[in-house]
C-alpha cells in the first residue's frame, strides 16, 4: 500500500529539483536493482528468510522516514542514493517472501490469489491515501506513511513462526549457469521468446508512462494531485484488465488486436492530449492492456516451457524488466514526444506481427494434437 502512496509522492518531490534527470533517476533507482534479483536466490536459500524480510522492511522504513527531513529541491544525489539503498535492499524481500509463502501449509494457489487481490486493492487505497495527504498540505506525509507501513509490516513479520532450515543451494557460478540456461530456452522456444518480447515491451512502455506522470499531472491545474490520480489508474485499469483476460482469450488474434490497439491509442492520448480527464481515461486503457499482456506472457511461459526451467526464464524476465523500465524512463530526456511515439508504434507493431505468427503456430500445434488423438 505504501509503495503506491509513495511513488507519486517521490515523482512530485523530484520536480522540485527542476532537472528532469532527477525524475528519471527516481524510476531508474526503483527499477535497476531488479536486474540483480535473479542471483539473490543463492543468498535467500542460505539465510533465515524471516530475518531477511524483517531487516529489509526496517531498513526501508527508516530510510523513507529519513527522506522527510531532506529539504525540498536540495541534495539530489543524497535523495537518489537513499532511494537506491531502499529499493536495493528491497530486492531481497520478494525472493524471501515467495520462499516463505511456499513454506506455509495452506493451499499455495489460494495464497497467491489472495496476494494478487490484496496488491490491486493496495494500489487503489495507497494512491487514495497519498492524494488525501497531499490535499492535507504535505506530500512528505505520503513518504512518511510509506515508512510507517514498512515498520508495521516488520512488526507482523517478526511474529511469523517458521523454523529456519538452511538449504545448500547453487553457488554463484551455478546461478550464472542457470541464468544462461534460461536464456538458451528463451532463444530456442518461440512461445517463450514471444512471452519475453511481450514482457520487455511492456516494461519499456511502463517506464515511458511513469516518466510522463509529472508532466501530465500539470494539466490538472495545481498538478501534484494528478500524480496520485494516475497511480490510482494503475490499480483500477489493472483490475479491469484481469477481468477481461478470460473474455478476450489466450493465443488468439482478437485479444492480440485489442492489446496492440489499446497500447498505441492510449499512449498517443497520454503523451499528446492537454486535457487531464482524457489522460486519465488513456491511463486506465493503458493499464488494462498491460494487465492483459502480463497475464498472457506468464501463461505462455507456464504452458510452453518445462516446469523445472520456468524459474530461470522468469529470472531472466525480472532482470530484463528492470532494465527496460529504466531505459523507458530515460527516453524523455533524449527524445521528444513524437519520436518516442514513433518508437512505440514500431515496437508494438513488431510485437503484434511476432505474436500473430506464434499464435498461428500454436493453432497448428493444437490441430496436429487433435488429429493424433482421432487416429
């Protein structure tokens, strides 16, 4: 919840530096640590996961509370360095959390479903809370709120009672070898390659959209509250996208067309319209498309890759996503909006054509399977 309260708050604070590289820097330091996440399983398996989660939240809580004492618009390097330490420590949390979740005796599918629903609700509530803090006169309260939520989380984590059983996992050299095996599977499996193409394309688009949040927010007038409204759109659009997945279907050209058209049209509106209400609609449409694409990409990997290799594939995906979000967020500093839009059209069109070919292969494979079943 705090994460989606603080993201727009950080983007707002970055604008006080009057240098858009700082705004891009916020997105970069938030995303680039993901590049190293695939190799952290080695440490997570050898350390107490509860303690990893506990100390990660304590560190993040202290840093975000400390950020509230930093004067607005001053010490940009300290501002970004503190964020980097916070998000850098945060990459240990997810591998530990996933390992702890799999250690629970409850149904893992139910746990993951509950977590996904809670995440969507947290985005909406967090953005709304941040907006209220801003209306109350202090964007720093949104940052402080994030710090407090981390410390509250740490209290609950400290109450989890799980026996620590260290696992002798692969060493660093073996971790790199696993990473290479994931790359090999991606290159040789057309379905998995398409899933990866989809994920990195969406990550690039996410980075672009994030970097435009402060600019688009200014069309509201005062502007700053617009960052929280746009963050609210992430949860709202994502929820609708999740509902539409079953209706639009998997591995068919209809859903693919909806995804491509929504992505291009929504981004064109978002980048060029001066009307904030239109920007909000565009943001919702964009996040509908992104949620649909994310589900499709994950399912494509799960259905077309051996279970024992999927973890390595998703590790490569996590690293690539972090890198592409960072690259996307930097484009605003070197390219103008028409050039960025042209790049978006080219990349999404390329993804559309590649996915169409893969969908055709999927149907041909299914038809062959059915024919074998008949005879």
